[in-house]
């Protein structure tokens, strides 16, 4: 049991999710049980808020409102894309010392875990007693050591339901549809589109992931084959697909590169990837009705499309993070394990170096041999994460009436 007395500081980093607030609220309510905690601070705008000392006192928030915030998508403390280096972290650490912060929790992805690692090392270097814990969060599901990540199940549920709707639309007015889904390096979220499959002619008929090289000629052959068979073709594409040389397809098709403020290649925010793939199909296959959508921010915070299982686990990782810091008196990253296939989870704390700055990819056994779909192993892995009461489509089963005037058609 930790003997440290002082303040708790929690921050959120990176992209928001439908359930990230569950982790903050779970941690806050658990921390309030410990007399050694004098106050619980939340950093507004993540690590940038720590630098600027922009804190709110969560100790003075009502339990009623905390529960309501937990059920609200996005980052209640707001977020930042800042990626702290050693100097940035040192300035954060000096602020923590000034405010007598003794427990630091950062909810985020792999960059966030690296920030926690640096802060932990800096505290040890000057013998400042500080517990630093990383709490996992990402809709991309790309944190190593984790079976899955809080935020993924709800975003995957949205992708599944979106493609269920696309199937119904595309069945009514035949054509080709392309949905571009988030996933710079990992295809887990795009792969979740496969859970929309119910009937034999349902899409997505083709799924393309960053883990497999994308070849335009093979893509066109796949589309032609599916369209010839069904008179329609629904396609799920990860924004991060690359060619055989590792060049992102958005850059390959555009012939230029657009980068964001952090130097990252702009993959799908403009809708260009879907438009370019659509135009390639029109030009090469002479199919007139080709449409594309870029899901973009919709999949991150879509209100009313939350996995109950995801929410419960996001709450628990926050609670467990607090317990590891208070009861076990150690630093680390909370990870989710799945000890049995049908279905349960457990939580562990692993060394920050095992998670920090690393990216998990879709396992080979989750991707089909042709690289344009997923396997039953992925379906079995993903389905429990979507939660209960997943909406299910139905087709008419009424028999056809015999023709009188158009018997030959």
C-alpha cells in the first residue's frame, strides 16, 4: 500500500472516443475513497494544460454529474495532439512538483504511454515520489500487450452499423460503394465492417487493410468480379492502405503529399482517397454509379452508438489504474487481457517500456489469404466487443407473384 499523500492529476490525450470519460470518472470516484488524496485535478487540454497549469478540481464535482459525463462521448477534459519530448516533460514535471501532485494518470494511446514513461523516469532521477500510470484508450485498437483497447468496441459498433445501413441502401439502388475508415497503421476498425454481413449477398464484399499491400489492378479485378456476380459491390478501406513500396495510396494516387501540423501525411480527412478510388473504378470498369464516404470524426464520438461492454471496461481500467497506484505503489500501463475466448477480461499492469511508442497490427490469422477480407477468427474476436442488442436487418421473404404480361423478362 502506498503511503504517498498528495494530489491526483488526470489528463486525456489524442483523439476522443465514445467511452474515454468512463475512465476519468472511474478513476475520480475511486480516488475519492482514499483519505491520502487531498484533491483530484483534471488537466484541461491534456499535457498542454499541465504546462499552462490549466486545472479543474474534480473533487468539487458532483457524483451525479460525473455519472452523466461518463455516459457522454468525447474528452470531457478536452485534449491535445502535443507529443512531449524530454524538455516538455520536464516542464510538466516541475508543474506537478509545484502542485504537490503525487499520482499522475494519463488516458491515451501509444504516444501518451511514452509521455508517462518519461515523467516516471524524471521523477525517479530526482527521488521525487510520484506514481505514474498510463490508462489505455484508442479506437484504432493498436496498443501492444492489450487484447483490445477501450474505445475500439464502440467505434467498431458504429462502423458495423454504418455498413449494415450501406448494405440496405446499395441493395435498393445497385452500384459500388466505398467507405473509408480510420486506421493509419492498423486495420482493426475497418475490419469491423465485416460484422455487417448477414445475408449471402451482403457487403462489405471487399475489405482492404494497411497490413497488406494494395495493388490497383488487383483491386479493380476484385471489384469487377463482385459487381459481375451481384450487380453491386460494397468496399471497406482503411485510410492507411499502402502500395507494395509502403507508399500510402492517397499519395500514390494524388501524386503529391498533404501533411498536417505535426508532419503526418493527411490520409482521409479531405475525402480524397475515396474520391480517387471511385474515379479509378469509373474510368477502368465503366460503372456509372460509384459513391464513397469518409467516416472521419463520426466514428469517434457518435452519440447513441456505444458498446455497453466497452463502456464497462473503460470504467474499470480507470478504477484499476487507481488501485495499482494506491495499493501496489507501482508505475506502469494498464492492459486488458482476454484469458478465455468466450468471453471475460482481466487487467494487468505492465512496464511502460513494453507499450510506449509501439504499434499493434492485425494478426495474420485475422486476414484472409487474398488480402481483401477477414477470417472467422477475427469475427469471433470482434463480435463480443460490440456489446449487446446490436441492430439486425431483415429482408422480405414473400414469394414472387407470377407475371402475366412480362413472362419472358
